[in-house]
C-alpha cells in the first residue's frame, strides 16, 4: 500500500486516540465546576445522572473510587479501538475487498458515537482513580497505534 493511501487510515486512528484524550483534558480543567447532567443515549457507556463518586464524609468523595459505568465505558472504548486496529490490518491485507468500505463506514459511525460519549464524560468530575484509568487507556491506545504503524509499514 502506498504511503498516501494510509493517510485517511491514520487520520481516523488519530481521531480515535484524541477523542478519548479530550475527555481527560477538559475534565481535569473543570474540577472546580459542578458536574452537569447530560441526556444519555447509551446507558451502558455514558455516565449515569447523579452517579457521583462514593462520599467518604459529608462534602468529600473517595478519590480511589471508579464508577462501574466509567469502567464499562473505558473497556468498551479500548475494545472498539482494538477492533478498529484489527480492521486496519485486514484492510492492509485485502485492499480490493469491497466489503471493507461498508465495514469502514460502520466503524466510522461507531467511532463518532464513542467520541460523543467520551465528551459526555468530560462534563463529569473524575476521581483520581478514574483519571489514572483514563491515562492508562490512552497509553494502551498509543501502544496499539504504534503496533499498527509497524504492521502497516
């Protein structure tokens, strides 16, 4: 595959990586603001209204707490990212497969949904443990991207 043929592929990979990265950046910059309740379309992935971290004492919260719905979101995002990397490897090996275009359209739609949900989390105030989990997920996505780039060369 020519280097320029990979440009659209890498743009989507970068969009996936930075879509979740925006969640941690804006959440950390908004620590002093109250969390907003956002309409949810996928309750398995998005934060539940009023799902603030467990309080330790009146007015405090447990910074070691990870909300189950946040863990589910991170797991789903990483699973999607791994699936996308496998799709890109398949595309590299089968560039003339016409079904690839249909699968690519589906992957792009799913990626847009994942990024939308990631941005819903940025309205929420993450605990230290959730922020650490997010950073670990971002590091894993960068490893997946590096492995993909090696494979595509």
